[in-house]
C-alpha cells in the first residue's frame, strides 16, 4: 500500500507542479481493502479536497454532489462498477466535458438545463474491475492496482496514450 500511496501522491503533485488538473483514475483493490482509511492518510488528504461517495443510485444524486464541487476537488466513487447505465453515462460525459446536462420536467414542458462545472478529478474504486463497462474503463486515464498478491502499480489502461 505504501507504493500505491506514493504513486497517488506523485500523480497529484506532478499535476499540481504543472498547473494542471490530475487525470481521472481508477483504483482496483481487494475486497478487504479499506478505501476510506487509504484516503484518510494525512499525506494524501493534504493534497486535495476530497468527497468520498458511495454508489449514487440516480443521476440526480450524482448531479447534486458534482454541483457542489470546487475547482481541483477530487470525487472518489466507491464500488464504481455498481453504477447504473444512466448514472454511468452522465459521469462519463461530465468527466470528458465538465458540462452537466439535466432534464427538468416531463412531457411537453420538459427542458434541458446545461451547467458548466468546475474541473475536478474522479477517482473510481472497485474490487471487481471485470464488471466495469468498456465506456467507463476508457474514461479513466490511469489505474492503480492495490492487491494482496500483486505489486502496487500505476499504469495507463491498454489503448490509452
């Protein structure tokens, strides 16, 4: 876990030193891994303002959290493999454009409201990477693998340059 912690710290420090937003990343971990404990480590906590979110059940739940994020915040989503297709589609769109499209009302009075969000980094966490949709997997530019039998590793997913 120390290697993963150092890699995560380096990931955010490098981005900060370049005056850039850190790339979105996904953490693959064992079922016994304590994500909240990992993000409470002082050296990681000091790097950013973070919000740890369980699995949002509805798009509106995700939108409510994202509209309160500030520039440079980190949104950590636990068990990201459990997102519904609608929530996943919204998340992937926001990760790419930082624009949130919300439908308000029903029927002929339905309107679409577009909100420009501040830029933030998404960290998805899952103990079941095989359940991530291809669309969601491709939305993350980096991955950290933390496992009992595996080396802690920071890599780019296959096909991402």
